[in-house]
C-alpha cells in the first residue's frame, strides 16, 4: 500500500468528519436555535483539510 493511497483514505475520513460535525451543527441550529461555536470552526476546517489532502493525493497519483 502506497503513501498516496493512505493519504487518500485519510482525506476521506477528514471529509466525513467535517460533514458529520456540520450536520450536528445544522441539527442543533434547527432544534435549539443555537449553534455550537466549535461546529462553526471545526466543520469548515476539516472539510478544507480533507479536500486539500485529496487534491494532493490525486495529483501525486497522476504524476506516477
């Protein structure tokens, strides 16, 4: 298993974690009319980190 495949799998985990935290934030906003400050910061950060890792892994895979 190559480092590129491992990084691609790690990017998927980050993207799913960001989507999950975002869903929790949306659900709390609908249910309680308040949003967790951690959700507001963590969801975009995890989604951005996952997207960057996926982009970098796919770029490295194409260069091989």
